[in-house]
C-alpha cells in the first residue's frame, strides 16, 4: 500500500512540475515577444516531459540548448 501511495505521489509531483514549468515558459516567451526576441522554446509535449522529469535543471537545459542553437546559426 505504501508503494502505491509513493508512486502516485511521485507521478503527481511530476505532473505539477510539468504544468508549472510550461506556465513559466509561456509567460517568459510572452515577455520576450513583447521585446521582439525570437521564440526560443515554446510549449509542447517534449518540453513538458523534460521539465516534469528534470524540474528546474530541465528548464535551464531547454533554454540553454535553444540559445546555443540560436548562436550557432
């Protein structure tokens, strides 16, 4: 019974992290678009899963990679 509760709690935490991370991405992209910056990351299922699994480091990973690819164009 404790195992099931732990698994459910872990999945719930991942979903909440993913939703909050996508909300932060959406707000940051909106703020950057008002300053005429190009869209860097966007909200999609891959980004949701990256943030859900990795949390804040996943957020920085997404933006770091997008800036790296933007600079190497």
